[in-house]
C-alpha cells in the first residue's frame, strides 16, 4: 500500500523524449499547473487570476491522493478536486463547504471511495456529498491535529496524531496506541504505510521505524539495525514486501546520515549519493508503480526512477520539471505520475500521458492496491453487495462462510484483470435459501493477498 503524506507559477510545455539525456521525444511531461483552475467556480482560468498567484508564491500543496477519476489536492488554503478527464476543478474551503480547516495535512481514500482528510481541527470523511467531522469533542480522538493517514486492507483508518500516538478507526470503534499502553517508542508519528499482510509501518520522529502486526511491535533504529537514520521522512511498500524508507540521522548541528533504505525483512540496503546515482540524499517522498519501479522525490536533486539496477534522473536541466524540489508523488494505475514541486504540479508518463477516458477504454480503472470493502447494506436481507479491487491480473476467489467455517457460497473463482469489481450475494440465489440469521464471513484470495470481513444476515 502506498503510504500518503506531504500551484504555482509557470505553465509547463508538453515535452517529448525517447532519449534519457535530452528528454525531447515521445515521453510527455505536461506541467498541469493547477493555479490555472478557478477555485471559486470550478472552471479553467488563465494564469492571471491573483488567487492562483498567491498559491504559487506560498508553495501551497501539502498532499495528494488519487482515485479512478479525480486527483485530490490538499493545500494550505483548502481542498481541490480535479477531474482528470476534463481538468475541471472544484475548490472546497471553510467558506463554501463544511471543511473545518483550510490547511489540509493529509488525505487518504478508502475502498468505498470516501475521502479521509486530516486537518489541525480534526478528521473529516467526505463521500462527495456529505461531510462527517470527527474531533476530540465528539469522538475518542485524543487531539485534533492529524499528521498522517493510511487505509489498511480491511478498510480501517489509521491516523498519526500530533504527539499523541497512533489511532485506529474502523468506522465505529477507536483504538489509541501510545507510549504508555504499547511499545511505540515515541508519540510523534511522521508517516504511515500498510503492506499486503496488513502490517502497519510507522516512521517515528528521531526514534526509527516501527512495524505493528496488530499484536507485536517491532522497533528498528540505528542501534539495532542498519537503518541509515532514525528520523523517518517517508515510507513506501514495494514488491516482495520490501519497505522503502527515506530517513535521516541528526547529530546536534549536522545530519550525519541520510538517504534511501530498502528493508526486505532481513537485509538493509542503503543508497546515497556516494554509492548510487541518487541525485540528493534528502529524500522527501517515495512512490512505487505497478512494475515495481521506485520514484523518489528529493530536496533539490529532482526526481529519480530506480528499477533496482538503473537510475534515471529528471530535473529542470533535462526535462520540463518545474523545480528540483519534489515534495509529493502519487501514481495512477495507468502509469501517470503526479508530482508536486515547489514551483508547480507536473504529470509525467514515459509512454505518454494516459487520459482517464483512454485508460477506461483500454485497460479499465486500475486501483493502486488490493482492497476488500465492507459489504453494503450490512446487516442485510436477503441481498448485499461486496466490492473489491485488484491492482494487477490475479486469480481471484471470493467465498462466503458461516461462523463454523463451512462454505456457504462461492461468488468468484476465476482469473481477473486489474480493476474494481462488485459482486452481489443473495440468499437463495448464491446460497441455500434456508441459511439462518447470524454472522457470516466473506473472504477474498488474490495472489498473495487474503482478506476476510464479517457480515450479518437478519431475516
């Protein structure tokens, strides 16, 4: 799972490239400077709009999140929804919506398409129409400042809350972990990521890397591992359960170790400017595409692609990247990379930008990760709908079991291409008509991914 975390001034030109050094051929980079969008009415505007010049001057992008049709941009002045097929934008702020704070710290999108928005005034769930606010006055949030968010494979929400630890929210129940009730080494969490085993990985301020499997806490730091630095700046989960880590180790007045680290569960491999072609040791963000390529944003060195053997570097000298400071990257299933810099937002695809319409026509909507969503309605009688997502072609089984583990129905049992699917389960249609009211479980298996959820039949 991709961990999510952290508009501007010049209009970029489409630039073409097949040559890695010149980048002037077919590989298109379009600088889609979102300051061309009118926040107030959601239409495209020319760059003279003074509001957008303010955004440009303030370097206002704080976070990015992507669903099948829209890019969601968190800024210091509100939330922007960009329709990727039309480039039409809709701006939400405290004046025109129920947004509780214009400074958006983080965004995550769950398996049902809900946008979870972390602010300094609490947590928001936005389904496209309705805003639901959670804060310390109406929930068990220990504090209102949400610093990072992640959605796990069971569609539960994990939150880093400023100096108060880690919070899990399953839609009904809140569970708080901190230094007093767990082995969390410090309460300040800098980033979150979820792997395919549903383990939670946390970067913690100056105390290293933490893995939590729901029961056991494992802490890695520079004293008990070969982690490069204890101050974790970003995390990403790659293929084969590899964890990619941006980190730094501070020694009073200077940074003594920083760079990119890979951890495969046993071995630590550090990449820096001395032993690799990493263009800058200060790694701000990491994203991993469906082919396993690592895309690394740096502080001043531009963007680097690493395929485990070769490095390709994009910067202002050899590409249309607007600035060499890369703060955030998010990658669509079709390969488009959305890159936030301190001078603009770029979208890049080596094979040419893929539009939403083209992606749907050619490949379907590609999700970013495996997800099994909660059935709806639940409880149900006699039918309910189950939604699941697979980011790559997989052999999928989806079965329903009773509380004793006996198979009740087999809903899916076939090879499926990458996509988002819905399946109906109907009593008497997909199962025996005489199954009784009670608790049932549905389980998906797709490659190495396994997830189980509970549903209730009420006759």
